């Protein structure tokens, strides 16, 4: 039962949408799909994105025998805004897994979700049986020491989190228009414009437009992305050595948003890594055509 007497099932709609009140009173927007009797995989969305990014893998999850669960992190959608660290989000994931009765499960993080999938495995090594990281961000300051000179990162490292977030918010600016009068194509075009040309041209618009529902739901502001950015940059607050589960690292050979260097860094520091490089693939192509393969791999590993 949730702290207000609601199970997750009480607030799940026919489209898998729901919410949960956490023990500390915060709201967590959730989505659940795939096979309701399958192996649980907790999905951590990218940056910026939200719970409905997982819905793009709904059919693949059913085919793979996976109950796919996702939630919007603090600052995204209607999830309560709060100070975000990698381990604070991991604790939210563990509370959600408790609510679902998932004593053991796998985690999967895409892009900005990768560090959170690893953090959850580090916090609960006896529960997380397998981890998938798809084009996942590594510790930015470790990979590029110049990141530590960013004014917002310096503030965060000094413990001035509110000031760091405010400065990051200013640097991010307002997101593209997601108001009801905006078409799905316009929403996707607005966000795609922030990516390199090679990433934008990798998929025709009709393949990307389903993402508009997630962006409308999750990104009325860039507050969540601002918090993610600081969590990645100001220093990871868990040790990779605590991750005991096998970890699959899927990276695109031509990814310009999260280069293959991030995958190499993680591979060299994890106890049980498997690095899979998608030849010729960019950022989105590392995940979108491969949902079934990825979820099947995690289900078999978590069995």
C-alpha cells in the first residue's frame, strides 16, 4: 500500500498512466506496460524526457515477457520537484519496486537515465539482477575536467544547490512549445533542433512523432533536465564497485550526443560489463530499433 492507502493499481489508467505518493509526501508520475505477469524492468528515461518514453517499448515488452515500469524524475511532468542526486532517484525507484511487489528486478536507463539505472543497482545489489545502459551518460567531470569549471557545477560542488539549479535553469532557458495547439510534428521538431544534424536526419519524422506525447507530458519546463545535468556533472554519489549485477552497455558508434567514450569508461570500471557497439548508429538508433533485443536480454539475465 502507498502512504495514502493507494496501491499503484488504484491510480493506473487504461493507458498505463498513474502516480504514487512517496513516503516523504512527494508525487511520482508513473507508467506501466508490457506483460503484467512478466519480469519487472524499471526504466529510467533520458534527458529531457519522462515516463512515457518507456511507452515506446510497450509492444516490445509484451513480446519479451517484461513488465516495463517507468516514472518521471523530480522536476519532470507532475512529479514533485526536489533536490536530485543519482541515489535519491534510486531510492524512489526502490520504493516504487516495493509497491509493485518486485523483490528482484532489472533496471534499464537510456541516455541521461543510464547513471540512475546503475545507482539503483549499487544501492540494492541483492535486488537488481541485471542492468542495461543504452547510450548512457558517464560522469561528465571525469570524462572532461573542463566541466568542473562550469559556474553551476562549481556552485553545486560547494553545496549551494538552489543557486546552482537557478543558474542552470537560466542557461537552459524555456523548452520548445508543447502547448495543446502545437502539432506532434512541431513538438518533435522543436526538441530535435537541439540535436546535431546527423541525429535529426537518422529517423523520418513519422518515427519520432510518437515521442511528442512524452514531451508534452514531461517537459513543460527544463527544471528536470537542469537537475539531471547537475547530478551527472557535480560528482556521482555512488561507487560503481557496488554494482554486482551483470551490466550490458549498448552504445552507438556514431553517437554525437553521448559518444562511445562514455561506454568505454564504464566498461573499464564495472565488474561484469558487456559492451555492445552498434555500428553506424547514432544516439536514437542505439535504442529505438532494438527494444525487443534489449528487454529480452535483461529478462533472461534477471531470471
